[in-house]
C-alpha cells in the first residue's frame, strides 16, 4: 500500500536552530584547515554565514540580523565571566514566561487599559454574557472586565506556565475561571464573545474554528491582528497605534 509522507513546515524558532547548527559546521571548515583566528573573528564568520543561510531560506526580515549577531553576542557574553548558573537561571526564567512561543509564535504582551474599556462596551448590557480570552496572558483583561461586569462569566486559557499561574492568582481571585490549555482545544460553542490578542500566525486556523463552533450572533474579537480574507464588520481604532485596533466579527 502506498504511503504518503506529510511534512509539517518548521516553526521559525526550529528553523533558526538548524540555521545556527549549519552555520557553525560551515564556520568550522577554516578552523579544521588550520586557519588561525580569534574567537571574535570566528564568531563574525559564523554570523555572516548564518545570516546568508537565513536570507536564502526566506526567513522573515528580522531573522538575518539576529543570526548575524548571535555568535558574536555569545562570545561577548562569555567574556563577561558571569557564572554559568546565572545564564541557566536566566534561561529558565525566560522558558517559563515565553516557553510556548517557539511553538505558538505568540509572545506575551498585554492589552492596553484604554482598549479594555472598548472591549467592555462590546458586552451586551442587558444580560449576563460568557466571555473567553484565548491566551489570557496575566489575566488583566479578564480581571478588569469582571470588575466592570460582575454578573458575567469570564474564562481564560493560557499555555505558558508563569503567565498561567499569575493569571490564576489575579483573575482567578477576581472570580474568573482560568485553565492551562491550548486555545485550539477549547470548545467555543458556549461563548457569547471570544477575544484573542495573539499574532498573525494562528489567526486563519482560529477564525475557521470560531466559524465552525460559535453560535450565530456571537462575537469573535481580535486585537491588532485581522483575519486574512475575512473583512471585519466593525473596526474600532482606539488610538492610531496598530496594536490598539479591535476587529469585530459577528458570527
Ligand atoms: C499577546 S498575549 C495576550 C495576553 C492577554 N490576552 C492580553 O490581551 O493581555 C498572548 C498570550 O497567548 C498565549 N498563547 C499563545 N498561543 C496559545 C495557545 N495556543 N494556547 C494557549 N495560550 C496561547 C501566550 O502564551 C500569551 O500569553
């Protein structure tokens, strides 16, 4: 029986890891050939190779300069003489805050206070509303809305460990329900409003899920990131900054 091999595209972070490994192997060739160079010179050669590979691989425009600077930064940091345990501690701290970012391509940044007031205005005033924040970060949106509309139900899901714990503490104490789950594993059918402040990467899949699961009349709201090819019924520019624009779709 013929078998088809399905290949998933590499996430940018995994691709960056492979580029660094490839550039390191190539930069070892002159060393193996006996060419004498300092670590700083070697790092510059490695960075230039990594930058070139990233450009050829079609990486997004911010990756090539990062590849150029990575090895020189490691050599510079090594020269500071900081004890390895501090680097390990810094890595662990970053991993518990941004650990999921390599997979989800969504970092942690928070909805601004002035945007929260406009979100509150989207909740139907005459009845209790069920609201979910998909990727609720530190729970600040949920806690703020719960104070505004205590009779409504506010849920949040968050994958990254430290933000989840903080959100449990802040929004959980305010009466919101917080779970450590992937947004794609949540059943959206019971919510009147689903809110997302993520990145361009998950929007097409999330929009398809919202259209499949959400009831007619419910709202799907995205901050800063429109859904490609799906015109929003309402666009609320809270300020002129792109990350202060709300896109609202009525299902
Ligand atoms: C830009 S922050 C927004 C935080 C919060 N919603 C706010 O507006 O203040 C996005 C959050 O979504 C989380 N996230 C990204 N992808 C996720 C996923 N697939 N499942 C659960 N959480 C996710 C990230 O860890 C991050 O904390």
